[in-house]
């Protein structure tokens, strides 16, 4: 096992991440970082897996802003255990046409020598896609869902 990461370091990373400051974020990333976000890449092109610091910073600085502008990122819960951290957060952004988009996501992060070497992000992609598109998704051909038919995470 790697050296334990401190809660202060995890909180410092999320402060930089919330500020969307690529220089500050880069300070926390290992050169060989692997960053994975669940979701449909055809609608949310920042989803998928990125390898290396440059690819992750490109995702944060270019790919995400091409879909929406994040103006709030709040980790609701942070758990730190050894060289790993897990967070449950809420992201709030504005689409190109001005709509507000807000969804929950979880990060599972592994550190090595004080740097992030792996991040797995699980987002409520169904909710995020509906908000980005601006309309509900059809669940089954010819059927529409009714309010309360789904459980949001």
C-alpha cells in the first residue's frame, strides 16, 4: 500500500477542482494518472477514460466547458482511507443556452506519493443527459414515463 493521503490534501484537491483551476488541479495529478467518467460519450464527450496529466487537464479545461460551464461543485461527503478517497458531490453548471444543470456524482480516487493516480467518476448520467439535451429521454419506443417512475441517485 502507498503512503496514506491526508484529509487536508483531499480537501485541497477538491478546492482546486471546484475552482476549475487547471494549474492548481495539475499540481495534484501524477503524470500517469488515469481518469474515468461513466456516461455516454456521444452526448457528454468528456466521459470516457483519459490517460495522462495532459489528457485530464484537456478534459477539465476544454471538453467539459464545451458542454457546460460549471459554476458550483460541492463535495457533500468525503471519506479518506489509506491512499484512497471517495466523495459524493453535486455539480451545478449552465448550458450554452442558459439552462441550469445539476446532478450528483461520486469519485473514487487513489493517491500515490501525494498525487492522484486514478479517479473513477460515476455520474447520474441519465439525469445529466436529459438536462443537457433539455428534454426527457424516451425509455421505450412509443411509451412515455410518468413522474415518479424512476429513482434518481
